[in-house]
């Protein structure tokens, strides 16, 4: 009788040869602007060993799903339908396959919802309505669908720009690390509003102080906390700057300590900043520029939180509206809206330098990306 040992050894070696590639693969969802057949969500595969991203395949129709948030357990997704009047939609998500099943859709309580996020308990969805300058909170039902509205605030005021700041424009909304406070970047008023969150019922109440201001005409857009929870960085769309603040987690207050440009000193064209994110190692910050289509990289002083320029690299396309880091924070995926592509960059963990990984991947009007948690 022939021994089966050589066959088993060969089989084991074959498994080991393919296992790393298999385990390295992750799924990436893309949201897009537009209406009609073939417009909505698409799905791509990403190899976090090589940085290879496949061309996305359309999976689910949706109306202008410009921004979305995925629950930490990977079971549900919540999307802004950026229309007027605005809507928000809840989906059941199969993280292993990327399949989406819509559960329900609700009014966003405003016009042009631009941002949706979840509180840290996963019990509430928070929405910023850009067009109407309103924010709202919705309870999440046990089945993952969107339930009752638990809070609503209408911002008021204006700032110095006679075209873009004639009234409030709530652009983003996030909770702080303690889940006790909510921060809202309002482009129209040049303020970052601060609210207290009642984690028991989803209610909001103005904090004292109720806001922190940025320089007039800056247009705050998105917000990112440093991993240490002591510093907050706000990207200003209109001024193409990043404003840095010290965060007091007890008082819920912001104290400014730096503002720095995301553009080269000799740039004189038209450009607006878009996305911002701090690397999980706390050493670097990234921000995107639209017009001067690029990603700006900054180092973060570990003692003071101050930013220093590292480099500004071309985004590989036009209008980098959004980018995200992969779960291992080794790669940055940049969605170039107006050139219909996604570009992958490798991140040097010691210097923050970005290096292109492969050619741009075609994708229809990509405006949001999200990695699915591995099950």
C-alpha cells in the first residue's frame, strides 16, 4: 500500500501557499453620486499584502448614496441619500459577501444630507444636513432599521463669504471618544458646534461652551480625533487649512493652537480641502485637496500635537473627495470623484510618505469608501 504522507505534505504546502493571499483579501464598498440603473453601491476586493484593488462591481441600486457608515460588527450600513428633501437609509449587510438588503428609509430631517455617523454604542445614527444646516439623531432598532428621531437642531448664522456662507451648512457630525459629546463642523457659520449626547435616549443639548470658532471664511468640513483623545483636527474646505485644537474631555471644549495650510506656499489657483484622517499610530495626518488634486501629509509632534508638513503627493486623479485607510493602516485608498477612479497608496509607517501602488482603478463617480469587517 502506498503511503499518503507525500500527498498530504504537498496538500499542506499548497494550502500554505494560498492561505496568506486568501487571508489578506478584504472587501471594500463604494458609494457614488447619481440616479438610475447601475447607480448606487459597488463592491471591490482588496489585497492588503500587495495593495491590489479590483475594479468594483455594481451590487445595489440607491439614490445618490454620497456618504455611508458601517456598523462596527459589520451587520448594518447606514447611508445618506443626498437629495432634497434628504433621506437616510438602513441596510442589512453580509460582511462576508458585501450583499446589501435595504431595511428602511427615513427623512433626514433636512436638505442635502452630507454625513452620517454612529455613536460608539451603535444605538444611534447621527446625520448632518448640509443644505438646510440641520442635524438629527435617529434611534437604531434591534433589527438594524432606523427608528424614531431622538434629536433635531437647526443651526443659524452666517459668516463672511457672500456666496457660500449666507446661512448655516452642517457638513459633518461625530461623537467624541467618550460618547458623551457630539461635534458638528458647520461650513456656513465657521463654527464647530459642541453638544452633549444623552446616550440613554439619543437626545442632544448645547454644551457650554457651545462651539469653537475657526478663522472667518475658513469653512470647516470634517473632523478627526487623535488616537490619544487630547487633540482634534478640523479640515477647512474653503481656506484649505487644518485647524488643530486641544480637547478637554471633561468640559467638552476646544482650544485652538495651530492652523496650517494643506497647499504649497507657492500655489495660487483655486482649490478646496475635503477629507481628513489621523493615522492610528498617531504620528501622521492626511488631508485631501480638490483643485490642486493631492493628498497633504503632516507629521504630528507627540508632545504638542502640532503639525509639520511632510509632503504633498498627486492624488492620481481629479477631485479627491474622499479617502480611507485600510484596517491595518498600511494603505490609503483615494476616491477621485471627477476622474472616476480610485488610487491606492502605500503608507510608510515611520515617515508617513505615500507611494503609489499600481494603476488607478476605474470606478463610477466614487465619493465614499468603506472596508467591511472580517467575520
